[in-house]
């Protein structure tokens, strides 16, 4: 085993590859087609062989400075030019600039008579002339097997085609040979026998009325390659192959948090919201407000100035805008500003892969910070559960790698509320469940966070309200062993309010009484004080009078003594 | 017969043919047209090409004496000419005139088939 591996490594070092420029194909082939060697693309009619070959040439001419020759054995040049104009390829312009040469080789069987031996030197000369005239590095022969119908003597033809491939190799041309799928063989005339370097098989499968194109690298000598069947599609930008399964689980996790757009929901998630680049699932039964949560998230992303891609699978753009306006979320300005792109499509319109590629393309061109799928459940109508899951896995890997926060809404049913229809919950980092709560003859919405990886989230059930002013998340009333929501909660709240009012009034009354008491006491104190003051006054006056009387008596005594000429008796010391 | 003859002449004139074409106007061969313009495509002096040319020369001398012209085109010298007549196989003999265009591939070793291809003998 180890020996084989080192051998492969050795080959990888020496095998030069010619990039196709086709999105995804270079990834699957590890860099492109083998340079200077022929590659066979086989498949039934209408699988996209010609488009593959043409895109290889056009990309070579425009991106890698490798001029190329397209030799068609089936379609006249004018038809090719017209057909590929719809893919945006200007074959005429490229031909005029000598970046490309397109030729149509056809043989009318009815004109031809064969007499004896022949070879295909004329074809060689013709190809050689074209190659030299533009210095071609790439060549496409589409479909050389037509020659088998036009020329008799298969033995000669086979030998000559074998010689042609050798000739292509000797010229150092990277060639694509296309071949129709034959019965029990890859190609009708067994071309795969002659092309041993690289064989790619394309197919167009239809299951449940949905068509998917698939591609498989049957062999690639001297190189490791992806061995799976890869879905691919052809749209107006050309071919995209989805090698998404080659991605690994190595995306970086961001610790940045972004708001959910609903303040109360933020507080349930540590007050910060979701992790950037995480996947969020909002599931719930019909009419629980999943889209509203999604729209609010979109709105908040746009408010931060981030781009948001809203993939709607149920409603049209204007319907979403109108409906969200009714709950106070105005998305229209964001659309006008170019921050919000609503891409509405029916899931059944194309196959899963087409959706995947389209989302890929939208994400890579629009570069959103937030992608919303509303609802992801509808995807199940396109493929089987496994297919949908694998598609979502691929998509999520891709989005996580780009640090895009993804929000999926998922319609679930009352009986298995915590089971998502595509079993995608394991892919989700945060799961918010919206549910109906039937109490007292009415339905109300409840919201809780079922899981949130890496976030210490609240375990509380909250009531989720959609009002004209927007979304509101409130505490539910917990009491008498049950949860109260809606009018029951309102009634309970009113009762509490009334009780509180009474209590407050009581307190106020007591306060006033206290005040009055204090006032009464204070006035009593005042009265006593004034009584005391008047008594004091009286006493003082009488003391004064007594003193005056004393003085008068002593003065009169002295006068009497003077009049009697009495001697002065000195009072004894120490006596007063 | 007379009118038919005139018509043929007019046809020939319209195609801008040389006067000697008219000299052999009424031919004993089945074809209604009187002149064979043949082009032999080769790629270098390969044995196959040489054989083809020799065979062609012989057939023409036998069946179309004086009523034919052979142009040999060597694609190695003029590769761009391969496109016009949609030449893939070598050697290819192209009968440009009389119309319709016919192509005969191979070394022309099977005289019978060459004659059929050139409409010099009815195919059975």
C-alpha cells in the first residue's frame, strides 16, 4: 500500500496538468487534464460533452493563454457559434483574434465511393495546419466517432484513429475527444481502448422527474483523483462541478457573536446572540413565526451593514416584504440598498445539485454575511432524505468555511416537534424551537432554545409575540404548576398589578398617618415650650423685684445711720 | 435531338468551359455532361498516392480520352486546400464536374468502383 502511494506521488511530481478553468473540475482532477495527452469524455447524447469540451478550450484561450482548436464532426461552425453565444462565449471574436479556431469536418456518405486502401492523412494535414496557424495547445475532437458512419472499412479507420491519438500526443496537444455512450461500452466504437490517460464519464439522470447531471472520472493515469460521481450543471455561466464532498471538516470557528435581531433572544444566548459562521435552525409548526425570526435576523444583519442572502422557497420577494411589513420589519430599503438579496425559487424547479450550485454561485458573487433558507423543509420534495442531508452538509461546510452565518427554518409537526424532517438537527449549532401553546381556548407562541453549541443558553420558555411594532419575547407566567401565556398571562399580570396597587396605597396611607402624628406631637412640644417660657419670664420678674426691694432696704438703713452719725463697722473678712 | 444539343452547349457555356469540351459534346458515354474535371488529393509522394495517380490516369485514358483534366493537389504543400473539399482521407479523388460532386477514396485499384464512382458505368 505504501509502495503504491509513493509511486503515485512520484507521478504527481512529473505529471503536468492543464487546468480546465471549469469550476470544481480542476479540484476533482487535482489540477486539470493531463497536459499533452488526450482525454476521453464519454456520455449519452445531451449530457454536456460538447459544452465541457468547449469550455475547456475557451478557458484555455482566455485564461491560460493556450489557444485551442475545436473540430466538430457533428455541427456546422455557424451553429456552434450561435449555440455557445447563449453561454456568453464569443467564438467568432476568439477566432478573429487567433485564440481559437473552429472547424467543421463532415463527410457525406452518399458522395463517397471507396476503392482500395486509404489513410486519414488529409485529416492530419488539416489539423496540423490549423494547429500551426494559431499555435494551438489544446484541441477538441467532437465527436470523432462520426467518422465510423461516414467512412467504410472500420479496420483502417481504427488504425488511423489510433495513429491520430499518437500524433496528438507527439504534437504535445492537450486533447479532449468526446464519444457517444455505446451499448455495454463507454463509447460506441470503443474509443476508450485508445485513450488510456484520462477518461471522464458524464451522465444525465432523472429521478422523480428531476434531472441531474453527473460526472465521474473513470480513470486518470498517473494521478490521484476524486472517484465519486459528482453532480454538475450547466447554466448561463457555464459548467460547475460540485466537488464539495472533497471538503474536510477543518473550517475555523469564529468567536465573534452577532445579534439575532431580537434583543430578548440575544439575552437568552448569553446576551450576545449567535456565533458568526454558525448554523441556526428555527423549527416549529405552521404559523409559529419562523419566517419572522428569520426576517428579523436578516434585518439586523443589514443594519450592521452586512449583506444578507434570503433564499425563499415558498414566498415571492414582494410577498415576503409585504408580510414582514405587517410586523414592523421593513426589508424594502435593504433590498434597494443592495444589502439584501431575496432569491425566490420553487425547490422543484431544478434538482438539488442545481440548487446547490446556484447557492454557491450566489454566495460567491454576493458575498453575504448571513444566508437564510426559508424553509429548508421544502427541499425534501426535490430529493430523498439522504440526498438532501448530504447536500446540506456540503452547503454548510462551504458556508462555514466562508464564515457565513446560516439560518434555516424548518417546518415540523406537532407530534414530532423535536424531529426535523431531514434529520438535519445534528448539523446545526443552534436550534431554536417555536411552538404553539394551547391554554384557555387560545393558541400562543412559545420560544425556547433547544440547543446552542458553545453558548450558555437560557433554559426558559418565553412567550413569543408578533405585533405591529415587531417581535417581542416575554417571560411566561409560571404558577400553579403550569405555564401561562397569552390572555391567561395578561389576566394574571393584571391581578398582580391590582394587588400591587393596593399594597402601595396602604403603604402610602400609613406614611401619611405617621406624618400626621409627627405633626401633632410637634405642636404639643411647641405649646409646652411656650408655657415654660412665660413661666420663666414671670419668675425672673419677681426675682428682680425682690432684689430691688433688698437694695432699697439697705440704702435706707445706711441713710438712717448717717443721720444718727453712727460709726462705720467694717464687715469682718471672709464674711459677705 | 437538335434542341437537346443546344441546351447542352448553353449549359457548358454557362459553366465557362473550354471550347474543346464542346468538340466532344456528344459522347458515347452514359453521362450527359461532356467534360470531367478531376482533382486528386495526395499528401506527399507516398506509394498509395502514386498508385492512385497511375490508376486514375489509366482509367481516364481508357474511358475519357481528351475529355478530362486532372489536377493533383499535394496537401503537404497546400494544407489549407484540404478544408474546401472536406478532405480527410488520402488519396481522395474529387469529381468536380460533371455535377454532382463525387468523392472516391482510396488508391483507385478497383477500376469497376472507380467507374461507378465517376458515373462512367451504371451501378448494378
